[in-house]
């Protein structure tokens, strides 16, 4: 049975009806493409372009828009028509030759625009109708349940991180006789224990991890050699295990108790299903969110993919394996030789191989793992460079467009996922284009202001409307430009290296669990200072041109405004590379929920609300007028999760603050410091309930619109740039760096003098 038939969207009936719908979309698209090429006088084009924006805006605000697939498709087709009319006009009317350098600048910008439009159109195709699945109930008879192996691959991560994940795995709600948990330790391999450079560390790690596994009642596996990185580690484990299904978790990805209850049923329902992927949910802010202080204000960067795009891919049976938080069928994996490892994104490559064999995938959008984002900008770029290189490898070595066995829709979906990572090239082009005109007078765009208003502006506005509709709740307006900007300079050389040698990249583990004791400037900050200087230098040139070339003021104004927007993005990037202190051992999230606080001294209960939670403590608000609580006072925190399980956690009050009619308490669990035997209860309370992650995630899913998104980004850009400038000057950072430089110069002079004296 096809997965698309197990959970149908409301509009899909029989296979015949489905085929008629797809045929109708294809014919309509072909007709609109034809109309996109039809010549219209400029005044008529102005009316057409701006006239279509009106129904787009009206449809977007329609309350029943999301429930009617024909209306949604009409909306996307109209947006496609606006963009295609712009692209055909851009191709046929603006690429004439006026000089070699001019033509180079024109073509650079044209290719960047063409790429952006292609990604925009592919994105609309992928998100035609996001598929929101409900879990398939498990059979009541446990004998009918498949046996599940849980793999926790680890390499250099601390025992503390792995212990939390393994503890949570042991608490998963699934028959214990059907569940086996394995810690796959690549940091304690035989080869590392025999290598003089790593022997002591690897041996200590091997012994402590094996002891931990015994304590938790899970199994410990390692191997002879560290070959083929994470893929090789998993494939070696497949040889020593026999579960019908395999749940793969990064060692910092802590599962909730219901992860198997919500996923295994799909495998029972569909025998051709090879994958159920779930979201990667992160409890801590990424470096971008931490350094710009956006974590609790705006949706996280990963939410656009896991909160929207994966649902769209699932409709086309193209949701792919993301390396963790996923359940796979062993039989299917063995058919392709295990986790495929020809590229460094072995997860997506494995999904591509199995989709090409006719197997199905599914995506459950409920967050059921809680992981860690990279803590520093360096590690963030390391992770994203690996992703970009791996997807580029797939694009070159596998080429989804030509791979046999894929449907047309799957080819387009995988191409979109690979093609996206070339954004760095276009982002740099958009930075340099206005400066090419302001500095050198290059004609980067051969069009009049009237043509820009008739063709370009409707396309830009239409793209913003569509993007806000498709992704508004999970990605605010203009935030994609920020995320692309902070990565583009580093992604470009990574991609070029793959193009030159597709098999050269090697897998590099992203460090997790770092603690930052002080604010500091990232070593990767240099390129953003260069961009800042270039953009600022462009404004005096714009002023000179304004008075020297009054006939060109319209172009000067456009390029200057464009540079102002780029300046905001660069300032925000400077805020990102100013690393802020972050010392939490265990991360804390804002949450809500009723709680009872039993105060031992008073022998009575107080009613309150959770404010935040972590693995080691809780923030609680208590309405109190006259009652006074003291620091270090012993209390018991009583609460229950969404499954109805009750908890009574011993704690002490670390601090008390008054806020209006509330007493805000900071409580520290006594259990955490009383021994490992009480640790599982804390893990179950904090990590075990997936509803907590659903509530936390959805609290940040809100669309704010065009103007708010732009204003918010501008505000964060100015604040980020100021934090950076203030940090490197007022904090003494610059002074310390200069002192170090002068000391080095003095030492070099002394050494040179000593060498001269020896020669004499």
C-alpha cells in the first residue's frame, strides 16, 4: 500500500481522481508558461502585474484558504505566472551587450536572479499541499509488534550527554522484550585504544561508557577501526543486532516516551515503508539565536525545514532521512548495504537510494526528540559546510534528475533539496551588484524605472506574499536572507571544493555541549568586516554620483537603498559573530503548567505555575501576598505530565524575587545531587513528555507579516552591530589583541637580535 494512501489529504479520493488533479495542474502550468511569454505593452503589463497581486493578497487572508486545495493551487499558479513573466522579460529584454565589464556584471546578477527564481518555484511545487499525518495506533497484542533496536552513535561527546539520552531510551513506552538499546561508541575503538596518541583517552572512555551501559541496562558496542564515520559505525552495529526496526538517535537527541507509539504503527500499516522521520527539536539556541537574542521571539532556523518543507516533501513521498530522530526498516537498509556512505550526508543519500527502489517514507511532525544546537559560530559553520558539501556531492555523484526508479515528483523534490545549497553564490552576487555600480559605474541592470515597476516589483512583492503564506509561521520575512548571509561566505569555498573533487570531503563531527565562559569575537568574523567597509565606502560614491549624474538618480537611489538593506544584514552578521557568554550546564526552556509546591516548614501546599524548566531545576510563580519563602528552604514540587503520570520532586529554593503580586522562585532539584539512582525520574519528568516540546515549539509559530519582520531584523541588525563594536572596544578585547601583537613583534625583534649577535 502506498504511504500517500494511508493518510490522505482531504481532497484526494481514488487514484483516478488524483491523476486528474495532477493532470489539471500540469495543463494549467503549461498554459500560464505560454502566457508568460506573450508580449504586452508596458502599461498593460503594469496592470497585469499589480492586478494579480490583489487576488493573491485577498486569497492569502481568506479564512478557509488552507482547507481548499483548488484555491491553494490557483494562488500558487498566479504567483508562478508573475515570476515567470518577470524572468522571460528579464531574459529577452535586458541582456544586451554594452561593454565587457558591464556584460559580466549583468550576467552575474542575472544568473543569481535565475537561481533564486528556480528555487522559489521549486519551493512552491514542494509545498503544494503539506501532508500532516496522525499516528497509526499500535495493535493491543504486543506479540504483533516488531522488535526495535535503538542505536546511539557517539564519538567524542561527554559521558554526561550520552547518559541522558540512554536513560531516556530505557524509559520509552514499548514492551521491554521487544526493545534493545545500544551505545555505539566510536571513541573507544580497538584502533584508538592501540594508538599511542589516543590510547589513554580511548581506554578510559571505553571503560567508563561500558560501565555506564551496564548501570543503565543497555548494551555497549564498539568496533575495530573508525572507518566511514557515523555510517560505518551504524553499519557495523547492524551486523551484531537483529531488530526489525532501527531507531537512530544522535547521542545528544533525547527521546520522549511516546516516540515508538507514534511511529511504529505506520510500519505495520505499510510494508513498503522504509522510513519514518520526526523533527529535530533543539532545547538551546543556535549561535545566531543566542548572539542576536532571538530564541524566544522568533521561530528557530530549523523550523522552516521541519515545520513546513518536510511536510511538503512527505506529500510527494520524498521526506528523507535526516540522520537522527528516525526509524528505519532493517530489511530495506540491508538491501542497499546499510547506511550508504559515498557522500558525507549519508542520511539523505540512503533515503535517495531507497526511494529509487520504490520504497516509501513518512514524516510525523510531532517533536519527539530534544537535541543540542552547536554552541559556537565556528561549530555552526562546520555543521552547515558539511551539509552543503554532502548535498552537493549527491547532486553531482547521484544526480536525482537522472537516477532511475524515482518518480518525476521525487526528482524535483531531491533536486530542490540539493540545489538550495548553492545560495551562497547568489547571496554574494546580491551584495556586490549595487557596489559594482556605485564604485565603477557598471550597468548591472539594463532597464528603466518604469520597467522595474511593471515587471520586477510585482515579482518581488508576489514572492514575499507567497513566502509569508508558505512559511510565515516558521520563518519570518527576511530572516532567510540573514541565515544565508552568515553562511554564504563560508559555504562557497566548501561547495567549490566539492565541484573540483566530489569525493574529497570527509565527515567531521559537530561538537556539542560546549560552555562559553566569556564574550569573544569569533575567528570567522573577518569577512563581515570587509563587507561592512565596502558597503560604507559605497555611500560617499553614491553621494558624488547623485550630484554628478542627475539623469541617473533613479538608479542611484535604487542601488543606495539596496546597499542600506545589505548594511542591515551585515550588521546583524556582526552581531552573530560576537559570541556571547553561555555557561548553562543544562539548558532551560520556558514552559507553562500547574504545579503544587509543598513547603516542609509550613506543612502546607501552595498553588503555582511553572515559568521554566531544566534537568536540574524549575522556575515557579506563586501568588503570595503575605507568605514569605526563604532561600535554601526545602520543598516538594508536585506535578503531572500530559500522560497523567504524577511526579513529586524534592527540591530547595535557590532564590526568591518579588514581581507584582507574584513571588518568582528558582528551585533546584535535590534529586540531581543525591545519586544516579534518582536521575531517571528527572530525565522522565523533563524529557519524557512530547507535549511539552509541542507547546514550546508552537508558542513561537506566529506570522508577523512583512513590515514587522523587516523592522525586527533592522532592530536586531543595529543592536548586533553595536554589541560587536562595543565588545571589541569597551571590553578591552581590542587592547588585549594589540598588546599580544606588540609582544609578538618585540619577541621577534629580540630573537632576530640574538641571532645577529651569535653570527657576530
